[in-house]
C-alpha cells in the first residue's frame, strides 16, 4: 500500500526529471552547443567521475560549515526565545528586528566577517550560517512559546501552577512543532548560506568556490559537477528536516503538513 | 459558619476594559451563596455573564467590586490551595499527552507519584466510560469523548467544589443524561458542591438544588428558584409532573428577565428622546 503510494508520488517527478535531462542532452548535441556555453549531462556525469574526490571533499567542507552553523544557531535561537518569553520588553525590541532580518539577504555580512578572521578560517562562514539559522529559529520558537491555548493557561492557573510548571506543561510542548517547522526552513537556508558565503572570498575549499573557480571555459562541466554536489547536499539537509517535522506532526495529530503557521 | 458555605459571592460587579471605548458592564451587584454539597445552576441568555461569574469564583479574573469567598477563604487563597476543579466549554485537552496523562495533570501539579496518579486516572476514566481509550491521544477521540476526558480531569483530585461551564453542551442526548446521573451520584457520594453553567432548562432543573436565573447584560440575578425534587433523582424524575412544573417556572423566570430588559430599554429610549 504505502510502497505503491510512494511509487505514484515519486514516479512522475522522476520521469519528468529524466525526460528533462534527455532533452537537455539532445539540445546540446543537436545544436552543437559549446561546452563553455552549456555542458551536456553526459559530460557532467563524466566530470563528476573524474573529480569525485574533489567534489566530495568540497561537499564535506561546505556541509560541515552548514551543520555547525545549524546546530549552534538552533541552540542559540532556542535559548534566546526563552529569554524573550521571560522578559517582555526584550520581546518587543527583538522580535520585530528578527522578523525584518529574516526578510533581507544578511549573508552578505560575511564579507565583514572575512576581514575579521584569518583568510583560511572557516569561522566567518559558520558564523554567517549561525546568524541566519538563529533568526529563523528564534522567531518560530518564540511564537510557539507564546501562542498557547488560552484554555490551557486558565486550567493551569486554576491548578495554581508555578511559572516553571506553565513552561514545562504547556509552553515548551506547544513550541516543539514550531521548532521543527523552523528547522525545515533553516536547514536548506543553512546549506545555501554556507556555499554562497564562499562566493565572497575566504578559504578556497568548499562547493561555492568549486563552482566559481571552475565555471569558465572547458571546466564548465566540472563546475556543474560541484553544482550537483551542492544540490545533493541541500536536498539531504532538506529531506532530513522535512522527515523530522512530519514525524513530529504526525505524532501530534497535526498531519504531515503541520499545524503551525 | 463559613466552612459550610462552598461559595460566597458578596456584592460583586465586573466591568471589562473600564474607561476604554470597549468598556463592558458584565455583572452588576451579584449576591450568591452556595452551601456545602449544594448543586447550583446558572442559567440565562447568551452573554449575560455566566462564564464571567464562574471565572470570578475560580479567581481566574478579579471582581471590580465586591468579595468572593471559596471554602471560607478569599478566592486567590482558595485557588492556590486547589479547592476546586474546573471544566470549560472547550475540552482544552493537551494534544501531546495521552488521555490518561491529561487526567493526571492536576495530580502531577499536586506532586502525586506516578503509580498513584495512574490509578486515580484510570478510576476517573472508568467513571466517564473511557477506560479503553486511556492510551489514545485526544485528537483520536470525538468531541463528546474529549469533553468526558475533561470532566474526568476536573474530578481527578476529588475537589470539594466543581465549577463547570456548559460541560455537557457537546454531548449527545443519551450520553448527556448518563453524565448528568453520574455527576449527581459522584457529588452525592463525595459531598461535592457544584456551580454549573448551562443553557438547558431541563438540565438545570434535573441537576440542581437551586437554579439561578440571570438577566441579559448587564448581568444580574433576577430570581433564584428552589428545585425540590427529593434527595435522589432517577430516570422517573424526568417524567414526573413536579419536574415539568419546575421547568415551566424557570422558563417563565427567564422570560420575565428578558421582558424587564425590554421595558428598561423602552424607558431609556423615552428618556433620551425627551
Ligand atoms: N475578557 C473579556 N474582556 C472583555 N469583555 C469580556 C471578557 N469576557 C467576557 N466579556 C464580556 O462580558 C459579557 C459576559 O460574557 P460571558 O462569557 O460571561 O457570557 P455568558 O453568559 O457565559 O455567555 P454564553 O452563554 O454565550 O457563554 C459579554 O458581553 C462579553 O463580551
Ligand atoms: Mg459562557
């Protein structure tokens, strides 16, 4: 049953993807497009084969940066959202700022960080990922901690529950789905930030650098090999986060789409 | 002796958002005493302040004027001592807790140990006929079943006073009658006093020692009707002539409250047009 469902939901996109690649190959060959203009998928596969070690190493570098930033940013975001809940004034100050920052591409700050650290340091990129993740997690978890059903708060008040009990019995459990929604958004953002940050200088070892340095002339196919690496990395982060979120939501009876908006 | 009085409401008024354009005079000059073991229903048109009165007794909100005593203590003290259990219009169950763990919540906050909590929770679930669902999650239950869990939760700590806000509104007629009978049995056994908000005249009459009839906003008590149907009510009670007589009496009191207001409105209109 579930296997058939999986097949019917995965089948069409796979067929579409393969058809798209076929068409791409046909166009490149049919019009005899030059490699510096557009590489054929077959050439890209070849390039991946030739550079598998380099692409893998670059993926590990960018992936580690993304993961480190994701973990630290999440921990920070959760910690600060508790502080916001505790101190109302802080909340009024920080939340609008965080919402605004989520809407602009703050990863350009990485150029500033690059000047602050050694040229070979991974710290600027990890710092950048951390900041991006931090604001996403902060906004969502703070919302989850605050938006508790009024009936729940009244009930707990009627049980003379202490503020700590209100936190542990109502606010924290209520915020859990919000945290996983934040992770679903933050995980791909972490990967994107990690390799886009590499465009702005710093050490020359990640996927972003691999893309920029190879995207000229006959090395175009190699650049595409790094692009494939970047896509795969992003997909892996995204799929893990989505699975976690839908697992949590199913357990809560919210449905895989989530009940948190 | 104040100990024999479960609830004393003395000269209480409640104004919401005083001094703002959204000011609402919800309750005016409420005096009400509920004796130990007594069952009192509040009935009145929608918006007349029944829930507000109940929330004042529960110390979820503060009165604008007047005084509320519960079990002889002032309302905040009584709440801190968990002198009452409460069930709301909405079941208000916690999605992430199993049915049994929802019922255990008040006991958890009282510091009971796990096995004792579990035992009491199962006892309570038996009472509302949901033993089979102890380990289900609330969202796997129908609305009526959820409401029964909420009632089990309100009863879990065996409070001396129950505050209930239309707890049976979501139940089907048969379950509702069953729950009413069970509630009366439990309250008689445990000498629990009840303040019970309802929209249903028959329900108020069947359950109560006294029915408090309230008028539309601003809410006042227009009449308090003694319902003397004998000590134990049975299925036959619902077919008894004296039962129907009381229902009529409450209905007429309700209508009188409405009429009063209409007269007042006319008078006010005349005054302002003059
Ligand atoms: N927190 C609040 N802030 C402002 N106004 C309120 C608040 N709670 C209740 N009111 C107002 O007080 C009045 C009485 O409300 P209440 O909920 O007590 O009515 P009710 O008798 O329980 O009605 P129903 O039968 O529909 O439940 C209403 O006019 C309502 O708008
Ligand atoms: Mg109400």
